[in-house]
C-alpha cells in the first residue's frame, strides 16, 4: 500500500469518527502553503509540513487570504473584528489571553474558512496540541511563532498573503515505524509460543494415551492368564450356596441356583463366573473385601504401577438440559475409583484371546 493511499485511508477513518477514541494519542500535521507578490513579476511560494491540527478540528482542506484581527492580535476581545475584502479568508491569531475555543469562535462569527494560531514569543517554531471542544466546525491549526510573526508582518505591511492548509501525516505511538515493527514481532512471538505450547501438550497427551493403552492391554492379558488359575466349580443342588436366599452374588445381586458356574477368589468369596471375570478385568479387586486378586495370583506389581503412571488425566463433562456438553473439568487423580464411572458390559466372549494386531 502506497504512502498516499495509507494517508487517504487514515484520513477517511478520522473523518468517519472511527479514530475518535484514539485522538489523545494520535495527532495530524498540517501542510501550510503560502504565496504572495513582492512585485508584479515576482511571486513567492513557500510550503512546509509545519502545522498541527487541533484535536477537535476537521481534517479538511482550507484556503483563503490571511486576515489579522483588528486591535488585539490574539483575537480575544469580545468586539474583535476582521476586515476582509475577499472570501474565503483565514484568520491568523496569536496564542494567549483566552482559550482556543474563544479565538476560533470569534473568527467563526465572521465566517472564516480556517483559523491559524501561532505560538507565543520565545518558542521558536515549536507547536503544541490545541484542544477546542467548544469550536468544532472550523479547520484550526497551530504553527510556530517565527513563521506566524513573518506572515503577520507581511499582512501588516499590506501584502496580500494567500494560504492553503491541507492534511499532512498522522503521528503517535501506534503510527511510529519502530513501534509497528515491535508490535508485529511481539505478536508473532506470542503466536508461535502459543502454537508450540499447544503442540507440546497435544503430543504429550497423545503419548500418554498410547502408553496407557499399551500398558492396559498388557495388564489385561496378564490378568486373563491369572484369572484362568482361579478355582471354578459348578454348584450342586445340595451345596449351601443354593439353599435359601441369603447367599447372593455381590455383582449381579442374584441368588445362586444349582448347575450355575461360579468362581472362587483367593479370598474364598464366590461369584457367578460370568459376573466376576469382567469385574476382575476392570476392577482387579474382590467386590466384597477389596482384596487385590491379581496380586494374590502373582501378577507383577510393577506392571500395575507403570499402568497407573501412564494413565491420562480424566475429565468430567458437565451437561445441561438437552444433553449438550458445555465444558470439561479435570479430576485431581489420574483414575477415578468410582465403580459406576468405569463399569462396562461384558459377555462371556470377553475372555477370548484378542486379535494379534490388538495384542501387539
């Protein structure tokens, strides 16, 4: 984008009021062009980007003959008058004695097309930002004292000075080139760091999930072998477990009947074979006394610990009416011990050997 295009875009934004909120940080310079005749054959033309638009001034072009206020060069008197022989015209007043708004409104009463305020004596060609919230509809700029005194001197000597005011360049912290470079670099650094962190977390979680699944498959395979060593028997009609209703399977809460196959755990508690084997694969403990069945059957404890360490952090999904998940809350522990959370449905085929591809 070219410099002229950028300036035009920023000017359009300012005119539409979109940059009003940043007026305290951004100011616009003004291009000041003057021309006058020294003799019929000699014309002087000078231009510089040496003015500053007032904070409440329209960023518009203005042109006209330069006119000084009568009597008071600062244009603060209530009866300040301007003698102008042609229209449009631009008022040139000195800073001091009253507010900028009062100076601008005094010239506005005589239909000035713009107001130029030059700085006080001893300030050279330095300028400041004018605030004139009570005078909004007139182009108003400030120029330096030296330049203003030169123009005022020419006008006092009877020289007709024509001035043209145009928008220059925006200035402010966010318009500075180095500031833009810094913000751009900072943005890319923060973005790159965020993406890197996201990739690291995702890769770490994926690694933990894979490790957990491998450990779970291995532990499940070992558990199946160990469960195969448990005592299994078929109940007979005269067994004590089939007499009365006070013997119940703690998994399905059903009484035992003759001809049913039961499994006897290492802690001597019995359960339906079809009920306890899926339970042991998932819970690893006796439903009644919490005895560690796999440990009692000789399954390596280190294998169980490695599985627990590799387990990924679970999350609880909070839902509202309608069943749509709203957000996730991590649990403090790696695995929940709530039986209802992890309970799964198995059938007798759950203990068949897994496919070779899954076991690897």
